[in-house]
């Protein structure tokens, strides 16, 4: 009887093995490397492929995972490497500072108000804040400018799900009245903004960009939105995302890149990045699990900040991967993102994953005291980008000493990223079980319906082993970065995007010019856990000595 049962189980175990390998980073992706080309196919950001894997690919993927297991077995910490089932990116003995100091943004006393409305619309948040504080422009007028632009261009870009015109105008008038009475809430006072439509807002629908949920609503507002509203922000709209936070395809179409309307905006924070790029809002909120802020920020030529995992509350946000989801701002400048982060960060009793930590940025801090590293190999050879090299030259010209280093970990992050797939399948278990996934627009082999179904075959044992491997990866990345304040890297070189999303490290993605085909490109700065202020310091230096972030897509500069 025992032999008979074992015989029957063999076909099933083979299918499980094939599914697990197929979900992994396979089919010649250079051990999981993400390239700029993979921005076009959001599924490629997690290396997914569900075509029958070839024998060589299966063997390669199996060997990669086997190597990870072997490293895990050999480590002296083998018995102490517990699975990160309740994910915490903090290495043993590391605790972020909670001593919060007053902010010093270094804003100018005055800013000249442009005559043309499109010039006003493209001003960075930090300058708009001065214009409102000095009463050169009212929040109501500024809000109307952005509302008009949204109504003019949103359909072309397919970037908007819900316009909140009346509530926005009401809030803007309230902010003007408060300012007139002497109450000023801070730099976001009266500033219009938008959010990715996976954040709940009471009284509005929250569609997650997907047909099965396009009419759903929640009786509460996400913590991030509540904080922005309390700081004086004026919510004008909820922008598109690729269905269930993948890509730029949603139930209403494909969100467009303002620089090239034949091209998608990339995802999954597609609408947020597209709207900022086209001057429809000065900033918007995006989310990232594995590239969803970095990727559309690159495509649309805007500045995106992915905070440390646990810095910003996810309460009220759609869950894709509980251990990898992060919420951050997308704007027209590094400083703008810092101003927004100062508002949305902090411990939240409604989100057990939040970690209390200070964010102490000051314009008076000396950027030249930072120790800056760069992944030298990524800036050399045939694949090196002139735009990336230009950033290095800018830093050298500003007197910044750059220390070469290598991105090297014993753990291959490729297979570990399958944790995202498993968690996503669990988060949308009901969608799969009730066949609601048939309603999703994207039904390709690498789209969520097939991914979720296949992920159900990944054994629980493998998930736990991946989690243990991830714990070692976190420790190794912390060891690599502890000697540096900031590390400069091409946005999609090597495996840094996978690694840092798995380990929870913060990243700042900034424009650094254009490719030969006219598409924007980007550079990324990395920092230690909860040290975003250092990203802001170096990023601000770069942007104050270049004009890449000031470029406007011509079709929308009207």
C-alpha cells in the first residue's frame, strides 16, 4: 500500500517541481538580472515565465536554488536563521534612532510666480509651498489649474480613475481660509496631489485597477492619505495602476508615457508617475513591491522615493506581498519627496509592520561628509550607460570622493523573490477560487491569473526555506552597506533591485537624461535602513547641479 501511494504521488511531485522552477528566475535571465528592457513587461521584473521550461533552464534553476540551500546549511548561523514569517528588515542588534529633530528644508524666502499656468503647473512642490505661504497664489487657484489639466489630458494618458473635483475645491478653500486666519500647516498646506488607486478613501471607490473590484469601496481612509490631508494636502484624484499592482494595463486601458504616447507608462504606479510627468499634479503617491516606483519613475522621467520597509504605514492599501510592499512619493524633485516623506512616515498602530524611526533631514547638513560608494563594474564595459557615467562625473566635479565596491552576496535573490508570488496568491486566494480572475484584462501566460494558479503549487516548505535565505541576504546586505552612507548604482544593473526590495533598503530613483530613442533614463541611490535623509542630501546635490529633472514632455507643456 505504501509503495502504491508513493507511485501515485510521483506525477504530482514532478508537476510541483516544474511549477516551482518555472516561477523562479529562469530561462537565461543571467541569474535574475533586471535590465531596462524588462520595464516594458512588468512580469519580467519578477522573472516569471509559465511556458514549459527547457531541460537546461530547469537544471540551472534547480542548481541556483540548491546553491542557496547549501549556503544555508554551511553557515555557522544555520540554527539561528529563522524564517522571516513576520517580516522585519532589521538585522540583529540594529535599531533605528527615534530622536526626531525639527526639519530645515532650506526653502527660499520668496519665489517668483510665473505668468503662464503651465509654468506654474510644472513648478516643484517646494516652490509651490513658498508661493502659497507668501499668498502669491491661492490653494483654490492652484487646485483649479491642476483640475483643468487633469480634465484636459487624463483621457489621453489614460491615467485617471476617479476625479475628486468638488472635495478638492472645498478643501482648497478651507486651506485658504486657514492661511488668512494665520494658521499654516507646513509645506503641504494647500498643495494638490494624487494617489495610486489601491489606497482607500472613504466615500470613493477603490478599484485596484482590476475589473472584479472596479466598484468596491471601503468605509475608511488609508493612513497615508489621512496624514497628507492633515498636513494640508488637497487630494484631486485617484490614478491608475496596472491591475492588482502589475504593469500599466488596467480595466480601462493602458496608461501612457507622456514622452511617447505609443509607449505604456510602466508599472505598477503607472498613473501616479504619468500624471506627475505631465504636470497634472506636483506629486503623487505610489507603491513598490519589486520595481513599481523605480520602473515608472524611470519611464516617465520623474523622481521616485522607495522608503525603507516599515517606515510608512500600509493600512488602507491593497496587499500584494505583506513582506515586500512599500509606499512612497513620486514628484518632480528629490526635495519634494523628502517633504512628503516627512509627513507620511511613522509608526501606525493599525499596521503592525511599521517601525518607529526618525527622519532627520536638514539643508544645513554637509553632504561632503558622507561616504559615497558606487558599484564600479556597472559603470564600465559595453553595457555602461553614458548617462550613468555622467552622474559620476557630476559628483566628482562637486568634490565628492567615490569609493568603488562590488555588489556581491552569497545568496542568489532570484529564487527568493518567489515569496512575492506566494504571498500574492494568498492575498488573492478568493479571486482564484471563485474564478474571478477571468475578469482581469491581462490573461497572458505571465499575467496574474496564471501566476496565482501556479503559485499554489509551490510547497510551504520551499516558502519557509526562501524566508530563511532571505534572512541571510538581509544580514549580508546590511554588512555591505554599513561602511557607506550612500551607494550610487544604475537603476537596473545587476540584481540590486531584487536584493534591496527583499532586504527593505530605501532607494531614490532620479532622471539622468534620455536614451537615443528619446526615452528618459534614471540613476538610483541606495542607503542604509532608515537613512533616507542621506539619499536626499546627495540627490539634492545632483539635481541642483543638473537640469534633468526639469525637463518637460513637449506634448503636455501647454
